[in-house]
């Protein structure tokens, strides 16, 4: 017995395998010219034909007429006649013209001399999956047109970014790929425990959405309404992070201007004591406004103490802290002590981690304690 004979399956086994395939797959046989020889029930059910309607007909009855007349279609059958198998996803048409997508293989059957005899096609319908994928890809294209999109590794390394994102930040793609997300952040924030925790949470697959302050290539502030979305594998394990964002810088600036118009009031609350509650975002323009109001009020009332309450400040980073220090130092030059209240645990940790020196500026956690101290020292 030759080695080939030893490795050949018994005819009974081959028949059993064929019958198993017949139960689960759509199968159809063609001669080398593409004429249908037979088709099983699965195939006929998908295409809505009876056996009599397909046997003896050419394969082109399942194809778009324009494709069936093309050079590509002729070459497809030429390759099969040469004994070359072909597998892919194929678009076909049912009897009623319904579009059908198949994951299929066309397999030339060879004789003992290796010459092609006929072609057997095994297929699985994937129309629903194909339509779902087309819908998903359509949605992604719509998002890509409308939003700034960037992808990261789980450690924050940039994988890619779309044109909208690059335009907002003033970068070219090659300037950001391989870099870390921190290139878009205030250096102080990027070195903080809060930032490290942010990426740890994303690495665990936890979603985050908020308004975020970021920096362009030229160092200009950009505000984004954004979501960071961990992408999970089939087992629910995080693979990467995709960020979808909209530039809301103008909106934030409008809000800041509105706040400037209605605040920050500098009010005399006791003899020698002024109170300035700060709410929202503190940028250079707003800090200058607060400083001007505070210094004018100090001059008018001859106040000895200025209370700045920052409990309502949205973000305290290096820039904000420096703005507050400038206001306090300017007040000192006018002979007025400054107390900053509203220092939350998170703000205290941020200031400490950033190494910001508040000098002789007194701080408290609550307005009440600041008022008590200011009134006591004013001699009341």
C-alpha cells in the first residue's frame, strides 16, 4: 500500500463529511463553464429558487448583470477552469433581486491526474453581519466628519488622529503618532496624581466624559467636550482608548465673559474686610478683572483684609494658582492681607503636588473660618 493510499479517507468517512457540510452550508455545483449542476436546500432557501429554476442555468443568474458582463467576471471563471480555488465575501442577488452577501469558497474538483472536473461552492450567508458592519462604518464616517477623534494605547500613547483633531491642535499626524497624550496637557497637570489616576481608570476600561482644558501645539488653551471610550475585546478586556471630542472653546469663553459681566463682586462685609467669591474658570483676563476690582475696592474702603473664596473654581492648576498669587501679592502691596478660602482636599493635593509656593498667603477650607479669622484680626 502506497503512502497516499494509507492517508486516504475511507469512502464512508468522506460521505459522512459531505453530508455534515450539506446540513450546515449552502452548497452548489457547477460545470467548468459555470452551468449549475445541483444545489442543496440551504442554497435554494437563501436564494428563493426551486431546483428546476437553477439547474442548467448559468451562475450569472445570481449576479448583478453589470458584473456578469465584466472582464473581472470572465477572469473569475477562467481561474476556476484552471483549477484555482477562490474564497472571499461575495455579493449576489436572490430570485427577487434581494442583495445577499456570502462568505464562500469556490473549489475546483480535480480528477486523478489533477485536471479540473467541476466546481463546488460552499457558502454561509453573512448578509445581516455585512449590513451591521456597513451601518457601523457609516456611523463612524459620520462621526469622523463631525467630531475630533483620536486613538490611544492603554498607556496614553497616540495611535492615530483624524483631520478634525489635528486641525484643532495645529499638529500634523506624524507629529503626534507615538507621542503621549500629555503633549496636549498643562505640564503641571500631566505630572499630577490626578492625571496618572485618569489613565489608570481608562486602562481598567472605565469610561470618562467631561469638559477638558487642553493645549495646542502653540500653547493656546482649547476646551473640549469629550468622552474617552475604552474599546474592549471579545472577553471584555480593554484594548485601546478612543476619544470623541468637540471644540467648545468659544462657548467656554462666552461663559467666562458672562461671568465677568456679573461677577466677581468685591463686597465690603465688615469694617476693613472685603469678600470676593470666585466661580467658574479663572484665566488671565478674568484674573486681571478681579485684581482691578479688588485693588479699587481696597483703595476706596481702606480694607485690611481681602477674602478670596475659590470653592466654585472649575479647575485649579499651575496657571490658576499663579493668577491667585498675583492678586494676593497686589493686595499686599496695597497694605491688605489676603486669605484664600474654599481649599478642598483635591485642590490642596493638586497645589502640593505641583509644588506651588503660596508664600505668606493664608488659606482655609471654608468661608466661615476665613470670615472668623478676618473679623477677629480686624479688631471686631
